[in-house]
C-alpha cells in the first residue's frame, strides 16, 4: 500500500489523541506486556480477545502478542485500504508473510454497508448496495491470510446504533443484519441491537431480555441458518440492475437477497439481471427466514412480496407438500 501523506512511524510510535502510548521497543515494557497477556488469558479463561486501536502498534510486536496470547485476537483497524488492512493478518500481506493477528474488524466493508443499507454518507456508498457488492468481491481478491476471520459488524460501541441510522425501519435493519450474518467472515452483533437500542452505551440489564421479541427470534433463526453453512463456503456476488439490491450466494445451495427499501413500501422487492439456478431434482427453493414465496415475473426477474431479507435454501418438495 502507498497512501500519500501517510507516515507509519507517526502512527506506530506517536500517541493516539491524548492517550499515552506504551513504548514496546523498550525490552522491559515489551516483556511485561507479553507476560501480562499470557497471565490474563489463563487467569480469566479467555477464549477470544478484541484488541482496540491495533494500528498503533508495530507488526512485529502484534505478532509476538498474538503468539503469547495463545487465543485468537481480533484487532480494530479503522481503514478502508484493503492491502493495509490485510497487513494486520500477515506482514508483508499475503500467505507468505509472518502471521500478525488472527482476525481484523471489517471496517472496510462496514463503512459501505451502513451507507448502502441506511443512507449514512460514505464515498460511492450512499444507498448503493452495488458498490458494497464490489467491495465484497475486492476483499476476496485482496492479500488476506483469512477472509473468514474478518469480523463483520454493522454497529458497535464507537459508532451510531443501527436502529438510529436506519430510523428504526425494520426492513432496512433486518436486511443489514442479514448481511452481517451471511457474508463471508465472522459475524459480530452488538448487544441491544436485537432490541432496537438507539443509544450506544446504555445498559441492557434494566430492560429485561425478551426471548419472544421479533429481534430475538430473528437472530435465533439466523443462527440456525448460519450454522448450516461452512465458514469457508465460497461467496459469489450476483449482478443486479438496481443499486438498491444485493444478491450473493454462499456455496451453491444458499442465495441471499437483500435491499435497502423501506418497510412502508407496498411493492415488495424485485431482483433483475441475475439468474437463480434450478434446484436439484426433487428439491425446491424456499425462504429459510419463512416469510416470502419466490416468483418469477414476466421479465424473468426474481420477485418477493416482502422488502425484508430473503435467504433461499433447497428443501425436498415432499416436505413442502406435507407442511
């Protein structure tokens, strides 16, 4: 990567705003931090770590930190440059570089996703799911050690809540969350998103935890679907004619249909310019989310009565008839 005006030394050796920066080039500081991470993981039985502001440490130190932790670390790197982003998995980027961190939060796609689904401004991305699809494809070609270990998210404690950005539009919210759950990578859901929280750091405890709410049941279904798809299943983006739609497949038997249409729309959703393959013999395409029937219009477009997300999977025809 080569970005005009960027100085990696200032990033790695300077302070992050007013937060003091530990000097890991000092042998005592370096050894103490590596010993501490070993103790911390063992003492509290940690199985996964999120590393804040990972970009402000050297790649060599991050490699040693990952080795010392002996559990996966997912680093926060708020960049859109895919090669630089991939550098935090291996240095230099690519399969032959030294391993750095196991995973990295997927900020390059987050920025385009929140803009594409809910209209937040970001270059080339506002209400443009075609551009999000292009970024998804570009990421597959970028020199990552493992795209499966990129952390996909649509909100967190440092950004505006999904419900607030989307003005609590249920269709746009569930479309965005389906993208998080079904895209290649590791899905991360911020607490309270299932309850449509609008404030970032409010507590959950006093609200109770309704296991019959629409949000909870949505994630219960999404988890069941996700569990049936291998993490390494191929992702392929299918071209559509409307920039407000996004279609991609996971493997050959799961097709995900998403859009940024408002829940108030009475027209449903139409996906033109792509062809859904015929199901295997004795099978039929059905919406695993259970809410929409597939139809093909006179133009050959794939149509659904809902603006909500649709995840098509194959199911035996006999089982459908007996339902």
